[in-house]
C-alpha cells in the first residue's frame, strides 16, 4: 500500500501548523519531537526486550546490553537469567555473580537457565569453592533432577579439576543422555584421563547412544593423548561408519590426529579426500610437513592453498616462516616477513618470535635483533629466541650480555631453553667459571632434574676441559640418562684425549638399554681417530653398518679417512674417499697427505674438493703446505699468490688466552 504524500499546501496540515506557530514554545517542542524522536527502551515489551538483550550478548555488545537492561523498569527472571548468562559467555565472570546477587535482592527465585548461566561463569573462573556453593543451591532449589543443570554442574567440576566429583555426579544421573556423556568424556580428556574417556565412550556405544560430532571431536583428542596408532585407526573407522567424516571439523581433527602420530601418508590421504577444506585443514597439513622437515613441500602446498581461494591467517604464515628456517632460505623468509606486515599479522607475538628464530637460523642475526628491539611486547620466548640465535651463530659474548640483561631487569626468570643457550655460549668461549655459575643457576631455578639441561652441562664442562665435572653430572643423572647423555660424555672423553675411557663407555652403553645412534658412532670414531686406534675404529665402523644398519654419513667416512691418513695408510684412505663422496672426506685425505708429503695424491684430493666446493679456499692452503713440506717452495708461493689474486681468504682460526680472542690467520 502506497502512503499519500503530504505537503504544507494541504489545507488541514496548514491549519495545524498555523495554530502551533502561534505559540512559539509549542512550535519548538513540536519541531524537536518531529525531527529527533527515538523510541525509548521502556516501551519495549518483555518478550522483545529479552530477545534484544540476548542478541546483544551473543554479538559481544556488552555496553549496549547493559544500557538496555538499565532502561527496563520491570525485570523478570528471564531478563536476569539472560544477563547472568550473557556476562558468563563473554568472560565477565565477576559481573555474572554480582548480577545474581542483585537478582536475589529483588526476591526473584532462580530457575534452571539462571543456574546454568552461573555455572558457565564458574567454569571460566575455575573457582572450585564457588562451584560447590552453586551445587548446594541446585539441591536447595530442587534442580538436581534437571538433566541440563546436572550436565552443566559436572562440566563445571571437571573444568575446576575436580574430576572425581564430576564423575560421581554423572553416575548419579538416572538416564544420562548423549550431551551428558559427551561432557563427561570432555572432562576426562581435559584432565588427561584418556583411558577413562575411551572406556566411557565404549559404554556409550553399548548403551545404544549414537555418537555425534561433539563425541567424535572429544574422543579423537583422547586417542591423541594415548598416542596409540591402532586405537586411532579404530576410532577413525568408527567415525567413517557413523558418517561423521562428512563434517569438516571432524575431518580436521582426524587430520590433526594423524599429524600428531607423524603419519604423513595417512594425513595426505585424508587431506586429499576432503571435499571441503578450510584454513585449518591447510594449516594442519602444512604443519605436519614442516614438523617432518618437508619444507619445500610445505611451500608448494601454500601455493595450492592460495589458488583455492582460502585466505591465510597468522598460523599459516608461522608455518611458512618455519619452512624457510629449515631451508635456510633468507630471501624467501624476508618475502614472507613482508607479507606478514602487509596482512597486519606482525602484532601477533608468537609470529614475531618465529620470524626472529627464522632470521637467526638463516644467519641474519642483525635482522633478528632489529625485530627484537622494535617489538613493543616481549615474552620469555622472545628473549630465548634472540639469545639462542646469538649462541647458534657464534656470537657468544652478545648472547651472554643479553642473558645478564634479562636477569638484571628481573621481568622474567630464565627458562631451561635460555639456560642451555647461555651454557652453549659459555663453553664456546671456554668460560669454565661461567659454566659453574650457570650450573648453580640450574639448581636455583629447579632445572637440575631437566634431562636437556644436564646433557648441555656435560657438553659444556667437556668443552671447557673439565671432564671430571662432566662425568660427575653424567653419573648424577641416574635414570634420566638417554642416548644424548651417553653421546655427550663419550664425545667429551674423546675430545679431551681419553679415547680408552670413551671406548669403555661406548661398550658399557651397548650392554645397557640404550641403542647407539649415528651421533654415538661419530663421537667414538672421532675419539679413535685422535688417538690413532685404527683397529678399534674399523671394528666399530663395521658394527655400525652391519649390526645397527646405520647408513654412514660424510662425517663417519671422514673420521675413518682421517684415521687411516694419519697412520700413513693413504691408499686405504683414498679408497674410503671414493666411497664417502663429499668434500669432508677429501679434506681428511688431503690433511693426511700434508703429514706424509704425498704430493700426487694431495693434488688429486685438492681437485676433488675444488669440484665440490669451488668457492672454498682451505684446500689450496693445505696443498700449499704439502708443497712446502717437500721443499717445493716456489709452487707453494705461487699457490698463495693465486689465492690473493682471487681474493680467497682462509677462515681465521680463533685462540683463547685469558679470554682474549686472537686471529691466527
């Protein structure tokens, strides 16, 4: 229906206006009414008010909800319940309780919805005593037979960590429905009682209840907690059987489950079969690729995600940053950093910390420090990232200075990761006293039972030449010893010239429960190489290949070649060099040629190194030394001059005397 259009020329409107204009005050009031009239909230009926109030809280518009509630003169139990529940779901737990107190002063009696609203608030605050008080209120009000209220109550107990009372309440329920069972399963999972969650799930199925999406999401978390592949596969089968795999949330959880199991094949199959993929699907798949160090594949997957039209979030960018760190690709890392700035993700502190770590791993410590200094917010992880970055890149003094600054500022207490970085920096400059001080710090901070800290202490004391203290820490570890502990102490005795003791420890380890790994064999072969124990080294090398089925790396071959070359067995060393193709193997042979003056073999080895690493110059220095050792000084001088013309500079050695560094050329 079209409304008629009125104008000032209409006779009866003109008459009204003329009468109003006759009284100036009346005219002003009319004008104000006609141009700025807005309906006031008190005129809204109770039903509309409750609906509008609920919508405000659901949208997170707390101020508007409060203003509306204040302007409602007649407040019934429904409005108060919506207010209490609204505060709770928006995290205003104290206001929720205060509102309940005000409601009681109005002589209103709580209903089931009021109590559920209170319980939601207690779940957020995790106040166990307050939860017990509300339980008493439930009994007093006779709401203990209400299934919704009882489910909320058991959920509250579980979230407050009182899982025994939660389960007791569950067992007292006459006919718990699927929602109650789901709440109890979630309670078990959140309290890390994964076996109990699985057992309850089995009871649920036997009782005839059909699992839904919520059941699937919680039971998958329980399977991940138990880390049992067969169980995970069985649950996956049930999910498919009940048709729950059509839900994208369930598919994402299954994908995450296989990611936690590091089962790339299964995760890939799930991902490829998914008809609909959201950003969580892509992020999870990228995450497992990064965790398994398939960095190139993770970057390729990101390109596919962009092509599919899915918008990336901060988690995706974090995965990309980690991929660049694995690859050591600084250029691509900077591009991703720039993209993060454009997308506005640089306010996310975890992402900033990841970018700092990426720069450090790519060798660009200056960019990492710039990002650290520019960050307005710094967490303990931020400090750990920059300190470990300096330590890993050989800037030991800078790492220790930052560690001292952190302790002096007192804003954070160093964690175990930071302490290990400080220990690594200390042993790199052979600061024995500082290692001892940090050892004391580990006791003070309660890290003395941390396996990783103890292993770092063994390595630190060994590198500082204090092998007795290293062994003391090793013995004190007791049951905490792992393969890293054994590797550290074996390597410690080896680098300090105690090859026989290193061998004894190696065989002791072999008799025990720990299996030797690639690093173990590298440590013991190094020890044999420095001590000239040819027979022991060859026996151990054969054990590694034949018994433990460990594939030798360039470093393993380098140890054997170095050992044979030092002993003058250059032909045997040359044979090994052909097998262990790599620059390190040929360098080891070249070093042996220097000792024994074998010019022909030295020239051959030098050519091989140059073919593999044409930019390096250390092989030219070694060849020059070979020429000098046999009296061919002109050839040695010519080689040095050639290096100068090509601007080839040998990496300088570093010596430590009284904590002063000297370039040795």
